C-alpha cells in the first residue's frame, strides 16, 4: 500500500501476533477457527499475522502446529516466568494454578510483540484461548526502527 502522503514510500503492514493457549483436548480445527473468528471479529486481516505465541512446551501441541501451518507462521514459545511478568487485562487464577502464570494468550501475544498493544483481549472456546497484539513499531518501509 502506498503512503497517502504521495511520496511513493510503501507502508509496512500491520504486524500482528496471536497469543494462544490450549488444553490437551484442543484440536487444530477448534484453535484455527477461534483464531480466524477473533481476527475477523476485530476487522484484522489474517495475512497480517506474523506468528503465534504460547507457553513453552505448547508449541508442539498438535492444535498449535496445525494452526501455525494453516496460517503459514512460526510459533514463539515463552516460559511461564516470562509470561508472568507481563501485565494483562484479564488474569486468571485457574490458569495460574495450572501453568504458573496468570495469562498465556494475552501475555504471550504481548511478549512476542516486544511491548506492543493488545488489540483483542482473550477469546475462548472449550479448549483454546486466543488474543491479538500489534507490534509497537509502525513505520514506512526503509525507515530504521
């Protein structure tokens, strides 16, 4: 997309990260459907997703692998301690007791963006959770961060 200033520079598109959490029973269809509905509900394009992010050890879960493959993105994993240090709007004591951090989806999305903005708070199904964050650096192509 061209810069509306008319100077010919190209815009760098939205860089989105979807944080995901899954239970053992989550399926790829369930997680991918949740991710797609979460993005569509916020008017965000799926092709702007640069990665999925989750708790260390969950990147190998079949549902996470299937969703990442369908979206054509890598999976970033973060240890519980790193996620616990991220401030989130919707902490969960249940999640904290289970995995050692009060948030997986929101915290992982924010951690992966390096200080970005949470655009969509966590959304849930029976076995999966997703949240969307945007990287903090929106700039024109060719500009240095």
